[in-house]
C-alpha cells in the first residue's frame, strides 16, 4: 500500500457402456465412457467432415471441449471462447457420439456436422488458428520460476485452464504504468488510460498516465497482467487487458479528488476490476464526525458505489502499519501533507478506500504463507490474503525488481478476480466478491507462537480474512 513506495456411430458400444455404468457404480463412472471414446476414435476412417461443438461461453469450458475433440479422434480448427464454440475436423464416422462419451463429454451441449458432403477443401493444414481469443498452451517465461507468489495462489495451475480473456479490462489506479514495458505493452489499453492528478480533472493527453517519480504502478500492473510472451515474468491474468488510471502525484500523494476521478473513470470506461494499492491522503483514517473528513468520506463512498453499480469490482490493499482495523484507538500520522498530530479515533474513522462497502480488502502473506509483519489486520475487516512480501514484478524502463507491501498483495487478488471474470463473464461485482471469499483457502491463526491479535476462526480470522486467494478455484466450473 502506498503513497508511491508506501505507501484459465456408437450403438451396441454405448448401450454396453451405459449398462456397465449402472453395474459398476460411481467409482468407474469416468473410465467406461473414456474407453468407449477411445474405441470409437480407433474405428475405420470415414469421410473427412467438419463439425461445430457447442459448450458454455468461457475459456475453461472451451478448453475441455478441445480435449474431448482430440480424444474422439478430431482436430480443433478454431475455438471461440467468447461464443462457446469449437470447430473441429475428423474422419471418425462416430465422431458425434465419441465426443460426448469421453471424460469431458459432459461439457458438450450439442454437436453437428457443418455439411452433408465430405470436406472439399481437404484436410486442414494446421489447426487452431488464432483470432484473438484462442489461448496457447502455457509456456514459461524466463523468470517465471522465481515467482513463488504465483505458486502460492495456484496461478500456475489456473493458467493450464486459462490465461484470461481479452474482454476483461483491469484498471491500475496507481502512480502510472510504463506502457512501453515489453511485458505490459501487449496488454495495455491506451484508449482507457487517464491521469487524474490535475485537480481530479481527467487528462487524456498522450502519456499522461505514465509514471514520473514512482515505479509502484508499473510493479502492480505486472503482477496483475504481465504478458505470456517469452519475456521476463507472467502475471496472474496474463491474457487480460490493463489500463493506467494515474491517481498519485509526483509528491506521492493520493488526494480525494484524484481517487474519485479514478473510480468514476473506471465506471465510465466499463472496467471490470480496479486495483487500489493506496490509502487516500492526507488522513490515514477519515472520521465522519469531522466536517471536512465526513464530507470527503461520503464523496468517496458515492464514487465507489457509482463504480460498483456500473459493474466495477474494486480491490484494495489493507495497509502497511501493522494496525488492527477492527480496534482503532489512535492515529499519529495524519495529516501527512502538513504537520501530523496525535488524535484519538474510533472504528467510525475509515481507511479509504479499503474499508468502504463493496471494496475487497487484501492482507499480505510471506513466502512461508504467514502474515507479513507490516500488514494491517482486523476481524471482519480483511476479506482475503495474498502474497505481498518480496514480490518480483515489472519496473519502468523495461526492468524487474522486488517490492513488498499490501500494495503487492492486492494486485494478486485483482488478477484472480480478472481470471474469475474471464471464466464467468456474466458475473457482476457482488458475485465476484462473494466468490473470492468463498473460494479462498482457509488459513488458521498462528499457534507457534500464538498471536493473540489473530482473533476469529480458521474459516475467517483477523489475519487472513476468509483465507488465501485461490486462482485455480476461480477458473473451475
């Protein structure tokens, strides 16, 4: 979290398979139809035919149907994950039955030949031509082996299902993004980028969204969506698009008008997810019993509600003060743009935007899977946790480096949400938020030694919320 640095023809055969299923029971339910499919795939060749195989419109379902096609002796010609359609070619005379009978046959909604005559063009010279939505098999980028964080949240396993959809757009509300970085340029959307640091007035001047004094936003962007392109690292959702929404000025401050501009811009540009690795200055906590702070708290809340109402899920860092957000007593650091004073505070004083309704609050973990010592915590304040200590990601100028903070944890969850949105494009912010918490892997409070500050249960506690974000569950059906 910062101001700047702080800050995925069978007749007898099928009948026999069905009979076998009723007698063998559930333990062999997959083995029998798979054997039938393999037997059909080995049948004497018939005429060369093309087929459409329909499934649900998501990358995961389409990938499974591609496997069903291959198991039935077919070749995938095209795959449209945005339509849920796979075009296949085969000389297997029983292809239509075989594609339904295999391990992934349950994913097939319907299958049909595209013509009554044999394919006049002859066999396809190559399969699976790319039209922008087709996903290549994951190939490691040079430094992917260093990314322990991706293993911890199972992003490496999720990528075997999908790298994410190009239709999904994630806003990096931060200090600017280096759109020329080779790992970010393939996924960057200039048309959706903006700067909000001129009094909160949107500035679409070419490059206004780029970083000037801070590497923070570029690092966050890499964690979300560094491309799978044979260069450097791979992000949590390397197939989605990103945009820069610059809300941090050259002095490292994120004033309320900047943040409000960012939330409204994201809503107007129909972004799906936004990441907020910052707290709004100059107060660490905004108290509604103060006239100015109360008005700002309400204005920012309205901006978040506006964005949520227009389909944007906001994800934010919990903060780096090792502070119990559920038991506020004192603030000694505000205001940070003039002279801080020590003041008593209550739980009505909010760390914004992370404590606002509808915002997913993310705590940080280490490579060992425990809470990072700097991470804020709090029972029913933390939604989920993610890696945030010594995270390798992109830096301006084409570089790479490690950073630590809940700022680094939050983009992991934004990336998981982007994979989830790719797999379930009809889900809105509320469903995404619910699923992020439900699918998180439980983390118990520490027992050796016991930390009494970690209150709650294994299912939901002050340190990890509902657990560690899970990329693989995010893309499963």
